[in-house]
């Protein structure tokens, strides 16, 4: 039941990372603090559709 999701930067809106998520266990949208090479800093990345 693993689904592929994309992580989008909250400041520049670029889709930088892809990961998997089990939608049965985690129902809310995933938010991770990751490095954005376009912004050149660590910012929150939110889940978007693949």
C-alpha cells in the first residue's frame, strides 16, 4: 500500500524530492524540513500529488 509522493518547497514551489508513504497509517499530508538547492537553505517541504 506504499504510494509515491512528491515533496514541494514551500517558499519557491519547486518539486525537489520524491518518497513513499503508507496511506493507511499516515492520513495527513507529510511535511518535512529538507534542503532546497534553489533557495540554498533548509525549508519545509509539503506533500503533493505524484
